[in-house]
C-alpha cells in the first residue's frame, strides 16, 4: 500500500499535475493540504474518473485539507476536536478517515507567522489539541498516521542553514517541544530516505532560487503509531514533483506499507 502527504498550494492550480502524479506514482491514499477552495468547488468528479474518492474539509481560498483514496473512505471526521480557533473562527486544518487497513489524519498546522504574533500562540495551542485528538488512535493496534504540513522543522538538520532562521518560527524550542509532546502520544517520525541530497527536504520557497540551490526545509511530516511504523517498507520525498512550471512549493512525501 502506498500513501502520501502533499501540500499542493491550491488544488485548482495544481489539478492536472495532481491527477498525473496520482496515476504515475500509484498512490492509494493521499493526504492533501492547502486546497484553497470551497468544498463545493472541489474536483470530486475529476478524481472519481481517476478512481479516487475524496473527503474534504475546506471553506474557501485559504487552508483546506482532504483525504483522497482509491481503497475506500470511512469514518470521516472533519475538523480538530478542541480546536482553539483563531481570531474568533475555526479554520479547516484537519480531517481524518479510515482508508482500507489504515487510519490517517491530514493536517495543516498553523504557520505561527512571528514569535511575538498571536498566531504563534495559536499554533502551540493547536498542537495541544491535536495531541489530545489523536491519542486514542495513536495507542491503538491499527496502523495510524498523522500526515501533513506541520510548519515545524524537527531538528537543525531539517533546514538548509539554521542560522538563517534565527529568531524566526518553524525552528523555535517551543515548536519543537510541541512535536516532541506529540510523539509522546505514541507516534514516531517516519523520516524519508535521502535521495539527491543528504537531507530530505520537503519545502523550498519560490523566491531567491531556493529550489535549485536546495535551500529547503523538512516540514511535511509523517507521524505514525507503532503498528504503522512497523509496516513501513520505504519512504521518500518525490523531489521531481517540485520541478517545472506550475509546481507547488512543497513536494509529496511517499510512504510504502506492507499491510
């Protein structure tokens, strides 16, 4: 079984690439982030023609998450129970579903913006709610993973130059502590194997030739429980999908399972 996570940065802009990638990669289940579309406009028909069902939690031009599957979708939960919300509203940042033998969450963790910004405090609160929400599945015997754009680089090796991020979000001790706390719920980081470079980055800014220069970050993560981790046979970042005209600024993270 092949599952993946991908921040597509607008499914409308990326749909032809997405459909082509699903076919060429043979992915069974895809956790998708930054759909940037209302649920009513989601391309259900195009995905159905390709053999996939979709469960979607999206409300408009920002955020939006989905689970896309060709092995069935059941027990869908939209939203994060206990979501603290931001500025008086709850954003569409989480969705979970059971797809065949595996249960997954697709999550788009708040960015945090700046360390002294209210969005940063919201990010840390959101992590606390996520840990509480996934604790039951994480402790279970069924393969389970929380996959998505975490907007945190777990270690200094997960950014091209940690000095370039001094004083910025994504690398602060508090954010990394939130990740460590999530792992304490019974989850482990399924780290992709390196391909072209020593470190398997998943995101490269569009600006300043970051991708050609490999000035990237590993912020798209797969956190799986014990049953999931034991079933992993391979994991890699499909760096090729970051290339070319019309690419997302994130690349898919692919995980193969023997389940």
